[in-house]
């Protein structure tokens, strides 16, 4: 007997749902949803055609009649419009909380807490994850690569390096080595006898500085890898170089972008071109962001980036404006974290900026070359003979995965660790002043100028600066630059005992045009040695004019 087959939508939808297919809400999609397939705790986005393929594979497995195949081939009921009748499933992708983080690999699942890293079989944990966030490598837990300790009496952290088999760990150690020149090239110093000797060993302070930079680097990586957003730890990591250079000089090549990009190998990260000054002016720059994006990487932030535009996105909700659908807002807990890398310091680094930033500072161990400073370039590839991650074998992938898991564990264990900030502060002060101001001030307020540890007319200084540099500073910007210069040189700007209730110094100055004394605002730069500072000798005598006898032509020559 020959049967006539028809497509029963109700039964087909039920069949697909029972085999893991569904719809998931997606506000960035113009249809308002996507199709997905759930296999255990793994969720994968699919197209309607994938569901049609699944039905056909089911029929082939059961050796169905040809007429039944033909009915499925011919039907229009397995297209987007029909599959939009599948029920919407509300899936909670909670793979992290305040005190834990899951990492999913193809052979294991890790749960990371401050106490331990636990290992489970795939699907054994009650937590959903997207298929593209399952790291496609096999892993095995290793011993710890480092141990961070805290001395309560000294109030200092320290780190012991236990294993350097991981190329990634070696790279991070090198980026935190601020004093590599000492051990590689040596430094000339005078011993107790006044003799020049070469030193190749780090001092206790140099070693401690390197340790803190490394702890900060590992802590910052752990912060970025931890998907949970804690309102009390709402920071934006800012990767910059330790080397103090002129404001307009861009060095690069230190490994900042490589480090900032490490999470992209483990989580959903969107790279953004920080070199584009008009990036944030684009109304749709957030169009690809949704609650499943973990991190936004602003790479190579340009010199004049307005960091404060992003304040609210670090500590509050994030508006999303897709091109082809209605805009909406992601709650703070759902929005991605931000990370920035830049060759430049942040201008106008105020307290609001400091509260939102987690600085991580890079040495010039890796650098461009050849140039005036280095005979040749040094990169991770030239040192290790491989491109990090891209050329990793399974062993190095396993070691790198263990390292980032240990960084998350470190972040969950200790409080915020800032890097030594001396050079960070200097670079930021340079950003406030600018190269032209620094060059002018170094001359105008030189120790031989007679303008240190005395009151100087502010307007005279301003007029000199404008005349020499042709800069268009406002009065407020000029004052900010004066204050920044004092901090840069470790001077005191306008000592408290000299200022009035309006926080200004008012003195008297002779006005030659009006032939009288008048009240003017003064500025005062006090040096640290002001009590013993000796003012330069200035010759105030009137110039000696030539006499008529001196001007007589004595040799008949024209000059």
C-alpha cells in the first residue's frame, strides 16, 4: 500500500525541541532571536538549514522510504519563517560568580576558586556555555608556576617563581623585568674606594620592583579572565610602557598588545581600533556587543583619546545601538569588561580616572630596532622561535591554560596590586605639559635662572611661554602645566605658608608703563633643598657704553 506523506508542523517542532533545538532571544538580531542547538551543557548557534539536515539524517539513519525523503526535500516548512515557531528557551550562561570561574575545554571543565582548581568531565557541571567558548584543546592540571606571599609586618607582596616551562610565563616575566640592562649589560658604579666597577646583580630594591610588576601583571590577567563583574572592582586595565619619553614619542614593541590579547584565546573578545580618533563618534560602535561578549580590547589608543568618555561604561550599564534593530541597554553585570593598550600616557589623569584604571606597566625588554638606542630588535618570536599561541603545540597550550587559570586564582585570592607608579606618574605629567612646555620650563626655571625658591610674576612667565613656543594655552591649562612640572621635578608649587585664602600668592611688581607698583599674582617653585639653595649671582650693573674715543676709526678699515 502506498502512503501519502504530509509535513505536520506541530509534530516537527516537538521532534526538534526534544532533540535540543530552540530559539534564543538576541536583541542585536533584526528578527529578535537566533536558532540554537543544546547538547548537554554546550549551546551552539545554528541556521534553519541545520535543522533540516538533522531531520534528513534522522530519516537516513532509519532507512525511511523515498517518498518521505522527497516530502522533506520539497517542503517549505523547514525555513526561517516556519522555524520561528520554535519556543524561546531562556538559558542562563552563568559560568562565573564573585568567588569562582569555570573554564571549558574539549576534554575537561575546570572550576577555579581561591582555594583550588578542580577538574570535571565535560557536561558534569550544571552550567551552560557557548560552543565557541569551549577551548578546542585537551588539558591536564599541572603544579603551580608561582607562589605569591604577603608579609604583614612589612606590608609587602613577594613572588617565588617555581616553574618556567611555559613560554607564555617566560614572556610575562620578561615584560615585567624593568632592570634587564643590569643583568645583561651591567651598570658602572663606584665602589667604597671610588673605583669604577661593573655591577651585574640586582639590588634588593630593583628585585622587589620587578616582583611587584610581575605580580601586577598576573593579577591583571586574572582580572580580565574572570567573567564576573564586581561593582567594587570595576576597573579598566591600561597597558602602557614604563620608559619615560617625550610626549610625542611612540615606542611600542614591548608586548602590551600581545598581553592584552591573551583573553581572546579563551573568551569572547571584540577588538576595537583605538588609533581611530573617531571611533566613539560612530553611533553604532557598540553594534556587535551583547551579553555574551566578555571583553572589549581598545588596541593602541591614540595620543588624544578622551578616556573620560568611557567612564560610565566601566562602572555602569552599557547602551547598545545595533544598525538594523532597536537599541537597548546592557546592565552592568551583563556588559563586557574593557581593556586598553597604548603607547601614550593618559592626559588629565584625575582621581576619577585613577579609581577606574588598573595600570599594568611594561619594560622595554622587548623593543624595536636597530635605532639610536638598540642595535637590534627583540621580540617574543625572535627569542622563543615561535609566535605566542599561534605556534603553540599541545604541551604549550596546556601550560598556557594552566597559567591563566592560576592567574584567575590569584585574582580571587589577593587585593588589588598596583605597579610601582613613579614612571607612570612621570609619563602622565608629560601628557599634561606637552613637549613644548617642558622644553620652555627647563630653561625658564633652570637653577641658574634666579626663579627657583622666589616669587615670580605668573603673567610674565605666561607671556614668555606663549612668545617662545607659539602655543595656544588657556590660563587654566598653563596653571595645570605649571603644577605638573613641579610634580615632575619634585618641586613644591606655591607653598601653603605663602598663599592667601584664595590659594594664590599676591605680590607687588613695578609697572614701567604706569610708573607705579601694582598687585599681581605670583608663582613660587620651591626645591627640596631650598634651605641650602644658593641663588645664582646676577650682574645688575648698568652696561658700559663705548666712548667717542672707542668709536674712532683707528685702522682705516670699514669694520
